[in-house]
């Protein structure tokens, strides 16, 4: 569904230690695939082919045990510095031809394909109409979530923002045009941090 004139990549952040879970989230099983595989599959179905997976803690172990076909692996050796350090690492690796990227979190594997399509469509429609679309994010019951589209217009800002402030500082910058897309998808706010939360994940055909 992507406009071929607009190159949208995706970045999956999976560099954390998953200390509360006790094992790597990228490798957690859901149905016949993994968290990483499920996210990758949906991104492909949404028309995104160039996908970066940022690893940090247990990177070598994950690479050995994950089907990485179709993924561009980025290693963040400074993963202890937080999520934004991984995002900065990915932004630096993006092609000069990349117009925007979709930031996905590894612990949000069940975000609906329809949600991905909606936020991508919204971004492309605004670009087509020559309206500012610096950031596009989904909203469920009045609260924002992930994944989030960042356009090239904010790449430099993402690289400049202090690690302790996070990407949220860029989203909250009043100078940036942030578009919120209402979706019927509670999974945009899903956080799977513990075994108890993981055990509640019920894969459905629509999720695979």
C-alpha cells in the first residue's frame, strides 16, 4: 500500500535486558513465530520491506536463535543507556533515501495490521496534500501508543535530544506537527514485561 515515491522503513527496538521477564523478548513465542517474527510479518504486509532490528543485551544469543532473514541487524553496545540510545543508533543507519521510519517496540507484538495501515496511510495522505506530518502516532481511548512514524524532518532532533529525555521530548515539542490517529486497538499500549503478562498473550489467526 506504500507510495513508491515515499520510502518508509521500520525500526524494531529490542536491545533491553528484559530483566523482569528473565529472557529475551525477541525470541518469545507467539503462535508459530516469535515476537520479532510477528512484528516483521505485519510490517511486510503493510508494505514495509526495509526493517531494522536493534539488539543489545544477549545480542549474539538472539542472532543465533532468531530467523533474521529480511532483517537488518544493528547492535547497540550502549543499550544500558536506554531506549533512545538504540533509536539514535538506528537513525544513523538509515539510508539517505529514507523519508520516514516506523518505530516499533518488541513488547508490542500484537498491534493490529489495520493499525499499521492506518497510520501509514495517514502519513502518506498528509505528505500527498503537502501538509506537515512530522510525527504520526496511534491513539486508543485518548492515550497515545506505538508504533510511531517519524519523518525525516525530525531525524536531526532525535539525534540531538538528551538520552534522559527520550523520544517523547520530540513528540511533545510544540514546533513539531504531531498527528494522532484514533484506532480500535488496545495493543498499541501493550507492555509485556513479566511472565504473567506474557502468559496472557493469546495468538489469534488475525495476529499471525
